[in-house]
C-alpha cells in the first residue's frame, strides 16, 4: 500500500528591522529516510555561524512521513542548513546537511524560491554522514 506524504509548507519571516539589507528567500526540500523507510523527525532550520555557538536557530518543525519542504526568508545572504534529529542505526542522534548558499537564494522573490527549491533529494539517516 502506498501512502501519500503531505508536504508542509512553512514560511519564516526573520527580517531584522531597519538597515538597508537585502531580503533573501530560499526554498528547501528533502525526503528523509532511515534504512529506506520514511521517518517522522524534528528538523531545525539554521543560519550558519562561524561555530556552533554562532548558528542562528530560525525554526524547528516536526515533519511527517519523510517529506520536508519549506521557504525561508532572511536578510543579507545567510548560509542555511538543516539539522535533522532522528536516531537511525548506530548513528548519532542528529545530522547536519550541506549548506544552501547565496547561489540557491532569490532576492525579494518568494515565488522563485518556492518554485525552484534547493533539493537535497533523499537523505538516508543510516549512513551517519555529516556535511559541512
């Protein structure tokens, strides 16, 4: 039996007040699995800092059935990444994804970000892979 995944669509507005910064939008999507099975997991969306203490935590969502899709809005070309919290196989309890950088963002353009998201494809949590 095949189940349909319901994709959640989340828009985060984290624009700092004042200043003359650019507003950047980034669409992000992924399918998250453990040993080829879709999972329900907590996914944090972060703007990368120089170290762990410098990361800006933008949101945390609970995604269902392995399907994740969102659009992020932030000022000044941040570097986004996902932190997926799910214990799979002998791996640690979370995984950080590769970065969504400036080239995958759209200035003042929500529609382009939602229509052309950065696609992580399938993220297999049992591979214990950390990106950076």
